[in-house]
């Protein structure tokens, strides 16, 4: 990418898209095109066709998606498969029609089979059944990966796919109805501390293990791969280390300064037992994360605590 190239970041208001824009700006990229969902409905094929025909971006970061935690994924199953399939199909197809030099599609670690061996290697895609609670979202994301590969195979498009692990950072979603586990914990502990509550309820048993990557590190990896990776298939982006939900809750409790106890509601689902990324492929390209989890959470909490 040249600093004068026109770069379209789809989903620029979200945690990932906004982090990618900050990373581009850090290196002097100013010709960045964005549209809010109100300005451009990516589910609308004609609207996307018109946008690409008018703007003709050189590079595309496809970070727009309908996302949420276990409850949202399991409740709005039709919305998750329909909206994500439409968004990515429209953007990928019109990137091809308008001769975009390179497109990066961002997926999710939930594309891997529920009981896949750990850590998750890129080769494990489509080797087993998916986690039931977010299967529609996962199937949409798998379709996006295969679509990028198909356009590469048939048309020679330089479309690449990356799979981030669980993310946290600026512009995260703290709505308890549809947020992911880490922001939900931050909000729960912050509220409990403020209201002097005796305990905080944690969903499930606390035994599942999760890996967490700061959004700034993800953006740095995306920026790096956009310039150094040009192959079919996908690249995992993660830290290669994980933590139990219980230990994560204790870490957030410490950072927030909550004095009460944890109560685990075992009637609530745990989700996938473990989702650790194998990041050896990413490391082989010369990139490694920089942000330590405790420092990262402390930084995020310092930024958001007055707004929660």
C-alpha cells in the first residue's frame, strides 16, 4: 500500500475498523474512505454497487459485520446469517468488479469446529461440527473465506482472510444484552463496585478458556499482513495464550477494585470449552502481539470507567 492509495475501511465505527483507521493514520495514510451504516447499507446490493463504482478504492479492509455474544448469536440466528452473508457477498463481489488491488476479509475464531484439537490450526477449518449457539454466524464467516478463495482461484483477485481471536479495546460494546465476555465483565464489576454490591454473577462454570487480543494489536497485524501476505486460505491472528473465564473474572475484579465475591450461574451456557489460536503461521511472517493482557485491560478500563 502506498500512502496515496484510496483505502476503504468497511465497519469503521466498530472496534476493529476504528483500530485499523488509527493504524493507517499512524503511518501517514490519509486517503481513507468510510461510510456509516446509515449512509451505506452494505446489505443492499445496488447501494454497494454504486458506492464502488463511484469511489473506486484501491484497497479494502472488510471489518463490517453483525456481531454479538452467545445470547445475541443464539437469539437472532436468522439475522446473523442473513446480514453477514449479504454484507460480505456484496463487498467482495463489487471489489472484484471494480478491480480492487487487494481486499482483507476479517472472520472470527468461531469458524473452527467446537471440538477441534487445541490450539486451533488454520487447517482445522471444516473438519467437524460447529458450536451450535453461533453456528449461523460461523457459517456466514466460513462462506466469506471460501468466497475470497474462489474469487482468487477464478479471477486472480488478491483477496485474503484473517481470523482474529477474541478482541477487546477502544470502541468495544458494553451492553450486557449483546456484549462479549470481557466488556461484560468490566461493566458488571464496575457497576457492582459503584453500587457496593456483595457479589457479581458470572455465566457458566468459569472453566472455559479464552484468548484475548487488544484491538490495536489486531490492527497492527492487519496492516502488516495487507503488505506481506498474498495467499489463499486464512491466517489466525492471536496471542497464542489463553486464560479461564474464572481467572479472567478475577483479573478484571482486581483491576476494577471490586471487593465482593464471584457467583457462577451454572444454568447458563459455557459455549465452546476452549478456543486457543495456533499463531505459528502468523509468527512465521514476522509479526507478534505487543500488549500484555493485564496492562491492556487496565488501559481500557481507565478509558471507559467514567462512561459506564
